[in-house]
C-alpha cells in the first residue's frame, strides 16, 4: 500500500477523526504497528539517534542557505 500523507487534505489523524480518514491512511489501518514504532522512539538511545539526525539535517540546511546568502 502506498501512503500519500503529504497530499492528504483531511488530516483526520491530527483531528482524531479516523472514521473520516482516507482508505490508505496508515494511522487508521496500521495503528497497532505505529504504536509499536512510537514506543521504539521513546527508548533513550533511539531518541538520541533521531535527534542527532534531525540536528545534522537542520545544520546542512543552514549551511546551504548561508551559501545562497539568505
């Protein structure tokens, strides 16, 4: 199943209205799987890795903007 969350106009997952979610909504169809994934992020080591990765990406974006004189 292909997810198209980026194109979703309903945002049912944010409004806690999963009955109105699109057919291919991962929050609606795979809630138990997503719940397990979120628990993995709560583990300190995984959280630290995700945070460091996000900081690296943000730093790279800042460098690119500085190169463009923003």
